[in-house]
């Protein structure tokens, strides 16, 4: 009888530990979600297994247009628990920009190959699945006292031509203004002249989470360098296909484009 009781207690204890997963972040389209469980648990998001850090942290992102619920499965010691979370929709605005030079709207054919190569560099940096776990910390603004002029998910209409949604967050600032790292990380890309993004830096923060800073005038870091939150990484510019001096930042979970405002607590 005691053995049965102990076995039952152990099973209930395991089930209780499975229920102990903490989830941080709003389950809205485009948002980053950080979770915490026991380090020896396995986590599956929509049937795909993701990393769990030594401290039990895991992370994933929700696509801009995701409509279906998220299925989170936790497995520990042969037992499994499933959590279903509803994903709420965001309202996206339409942003019209007129009076642009034609080349700022549709790139000439002679640069197509360059664009393809640039995209390969960016995709490679975003595909890194390192064991870093800086993503569980709070992000900070890259520029102080700046006005936000462009938001995630907005449909851009350039000279009357509908374009792809804007997947970043734009900060108005004068050329040369210093930019601070939003979070600890490792530099995985530092390029001075990409066609669309100009001076570009990408940081790896672990488990597929990366941030990108674009249109920079100066780049103060190099590939492979470790940076700390608040370090000066470069200056605001108007390089690449920019309509003027500003900083555009991006947030990704691998290839999933996320809303930077969701980690900067702006929405």
C-alpha cells in the first residue's frame, strides 16, 4: 500500500512539475514569447522541438499573420502535458510614402544578383541556433529620446505601388547619433554596404533570436565580437535604400519576423 501511495505521489509530483511552465509575453501576432520550465524537460512548439537552456528557458515567436492557436507540449520523464494558447490578431496600418525616386521603389535589374547575395548573408546569420540565452533578459531602446516613425506590420505604399509589409521599427534621429546595443549578444554580421539595408549589424542572442540594425553610417563592431547591452555599436545613417537618416531595427526567431515593439514594451 505504501509503495502504491509513493508511486502515485511521484506521478502527481511529475504532473505538477509539467504544469509549472511559465510563459512571458502576449500571445499576439508578431510577438516574442519566453518560457521557463525545468531544465530536463523537452519542449515542442507545434510539433517542433526547441532548445531548453541550462536554467530552463526557452523561446519562440509568432508569425505576423498567424491565425491558428499555438500548441506547446512539455515532456518530462515519459509524461507529457499539452498547453493550447490562442493567438490574438493585431491591427496593421497602411503607410503611404510619395515623391520617391523610381530606384527607391523598384530596384534596377542589374542589382538583383547583389540583392540575392545580401539576403543569403542575412539568412545565414538568422539561422544560427546557439546556446546563448540572453533573450530571457529585458531589451532596452537603441536610441534615447527618439520618435518612432515606422511600425511593424504596416503596409507600405511607395509612390502609389503597394509593397511588402514593414517588419521593423523606425526611430527618427539625425545622422551620426550613437546607437546602443539593445541586449547582450554576439555579432554574426557586420556589413557596411548592403543594397537594401546599407550599414548593417546582426546580433545573435541565442536559440534563434537575433536583432538587426540597418542604414548605419558607422559600424563600431566586427563579426564574432561579443557585446554588452548599452555598448555603442555604431551611428545613425541613411545608407542603403533609405529615405533619410533614421534607424530601422528588426527582431527575428530564425526566419520568423517579429515585432521589436513586443520586447521593448511599446505595445
